[in-house]
C-alpha cells in the first residue's frame, strides 16, 4: 500500500515538469484517471506533462527516490486499464502528450525519428509528406500516441503485411525506472552487438520504463490500392479467400478484416450515414485491401471474381474511389464505437492459428450463449492475423431498457470459457490489447511457471523498487 504523496515531493515534481507542465485541478484530472472503456476510475493529486526527455528523467528520478508510482499515459485509448492510476491516489500520471515532435525524417534510410507523444495519425502524415508510408494503422489512430502503440505492441489493420508495432522499430530512447536514459535511437536494420535491449520495452505497457522517442521504419507507398468488401460464403471461406488473394497478388494483401452480420447491423443502427453495401444480407464479411504495384487492382478484381465462381464469396463490392474505400473501412473501424453506443460490451481479444478460426467462431458462440443466451455476438477483427475480437453486446432491448449492468455482471463468467477455448486451439487470450490490470489474473492462469518467473525476474532487475506503472501486467515480488 503506497502512502499519499508528500507535498514537498509534489512541489519538486511540478518544478521538474516546468511551467505548463502539470495539471493539479481535480476536475481537469478526471480525464486522465478514467480509462477508454470506463471500467477504471483511479485517483491522483498530480498529472505531469513534461516536454523533454530530460524533464521526464528528472521526474522519474524524483519518484524513484520518494517511492512514488509513475503511470505513463499516451492517448489513454488502451483497453486494459494500463494507463490509469489505482484508486489509492499515491501515484502520479505521466502524460507524454507534450513530447510530440517529429525529430527527423531520413528518407534515404526509410526511417523517421519521433517523440513518444506524437499522435499516430501525425506520424503517418509526416511519412506521407516525405513520399513514404508508416503502415501502423488502427481505429484509434487520431488519438493514440506512438509511445502507447509501442508500449502495447499494437497491431491494427496492416499486421499481415508489415507486422506489429514491435516490427516497425529500429531504435528507442527510454527513461529507466531509476531516471537514467537508455539512448539507443539507432536507425540500423542490422545490429547484433549484444542483447537487443529495446525489445524489453516494446509491449511492456510502461512497467519497465518510459519510452520517450523512437526510430521507426518507413516503406515505399503502394502504387495502386484496391479496397473491397466481400460477402463470404461462411466464416470458413475466409481462410481460402485470403490464401487465394495472397497467391494471386504476389502477397500484396495489406489488410484482411472480418466482421459478422451482427457487427454490420450494429454499425448501421448507431453510426450516421452507415449503410449495407450489399442488396442482400449475408452472414459473414471481409474488408480487404490489396496494395502493390501498378496493375494490382486488376489482379485483385480478377481474383475476387474467381473467388465468387469457386463459391468462397457470395458477392463483392469494390470501391472505385477514395470516398467509397473510406465508407467501406468505416463499416469495420466504427464497430467499437457502435458497440459503445449500444451499451456495455464484453470484449475478448483472442488469437488462434488461422486454420482454427472457424472452430473458434462456432464453439465461441455456443459457449458465450450458454452463459448469456440473449447476447449479440459481435465478432470481428484481424482475421488475416488469426486475431478475432470475440465481443458481446447486450440484446437490443436490454441496451435501451437499462439492464446493461446485469449483462456486464456476467463478463467474468463468459470470459473464462472463451479464453480457455482460444488456448485449447493453440492460441492466446490476449492477441493485441495487452494485460494492464484487466487481464492480470488471466496472465497468471495461462502463462507457464517459467514464463511468469522470467517476467518477474526482469521486472525486479529493471525496477527493483516497483515504481513503474505499479500493479500492471506483473508484480516483481
Ligand atoms: C476505436 C479503437 C480501436 C482500436 N484498435 C486497435 C487495434 O486495431 N489494434 C490494437 O493493438 N489496439 C487497438 N486499440 C487499443 C489502443 O488504441 C492501443 O492499445 C494503443 O496502442 C494505445 O495507445 P495509447 O497512446 O492510447 O496508450 P495508452 O492507452 O495511454 O497506454 C497504454 C499502455 O501503454 C503505457 N504507455 C503509454 N505511453 C507510454 C510511453 N510513452 N512509455 C511507456 N509506457 C507507455 C501505459 O502506461 C499503458 O500501460 C483500439 C482502441 C480504440 C479505442
């Protein structure tokens, strides 16, 4: 149990953050202590908003000495409660929002150096201004920060082609739990000089240090892009269609996203302007993007026609301009927002080998409905990566009738069978959203004793006093 933060320490922290570098008004603090899903409401007397690595280091040094917990916060869009402090009020929130400069673009090296607080969309824009592509892309890109993306090893809609956030990092700058700075902003694609230390901090959810800057990989922009929404024969046809498109396009499929009919209906019901692009309702859909050399579009369209002939797809709508492509993407990307508007949601972020997806969807539905018979199964996600957000929404009547609390009370009872199923099928209970506080018990349940022991050993070695994001992911003791 941490003590309240002494006022002398608070004064020193404010001084280290500099003028305009802190928030201590309780009303303004509210936005920093409540998480995206409204599951966690923490408390803190102080939010610090430093605008340099040196200031972050000074703050962490003070906290380490005084035994005050530091909760790094990016865009606060995370789904596992990792970015908000505990209710006890003995931790400070360290917002990276003002550390948001693009430090350099090295077009010849296909690399960009950015500070942790850069909004993901701003990094994409800076790459585009240089005639290049930064491929990390996800629904929260207008508000999440690159430091948060790296700390959660975010996935998104282009993992199939470019990998997770971890795969896009060349170099890192990190403030360690004792306030020292690991200055490793190297733009190298080859560097086998000892342990690859940056990997420790990617996906660590702020428990081993504060990421302050990164060197990221850039790519050539595709010459031609084809965006389509495909009505699938059934969910099982998704894997055959993906294999067909990858083979036909010389592996130019950049996105392959799944949604079931209930997702589409939810988006149409809750998002202005959303409409069904097909004349007939279908059970399962994929939003696909093929991005490659000139001629990619023709090849993709021919492959889609063959998929219809082969019976893998029932129908396909191909966007003919950027606006239409955006409309199709909105149907996929606004599912979380539609779920939010429909009332509480129970989320599962599971992955399995691609070949086990149909089994996951079928057995997952049966398991979920056994616990909540009238729930709506909102299954969608990065099926090309074997990652399904197997979510549940309350039945339509309940969401209006105010029984959401009853629905949400069943979350724990339904989570366990879904996670057990994913693990039984050779998968993971947490594909891309991480652990935070929400999935700590699951980590303890599914990780082996050796894995847990190694994680604790690393935590103790890097953060012996336990000041970095206390209570998240794993405890050192
Ligand atoms: C609409 C929507 C769509 C989403 N889609 C996806 C998706 O497709 N794929 C996906 O992976 N996620 C997705 N997410 C989840 C979320 O956006 C990602 O986890 C994102 O990477 C979090 O970034 P953030 O800046 O908001 O981090 P935060 O939520 O602020 O923090 C997340 C974790 O990282 C730590 N952290 C933040 N910044 C730093 C730093 N600089 N140094 C050290 N630790 C830090 C925090 O302490 C916390 O533990 C989605 C969320 C929403 C709301």
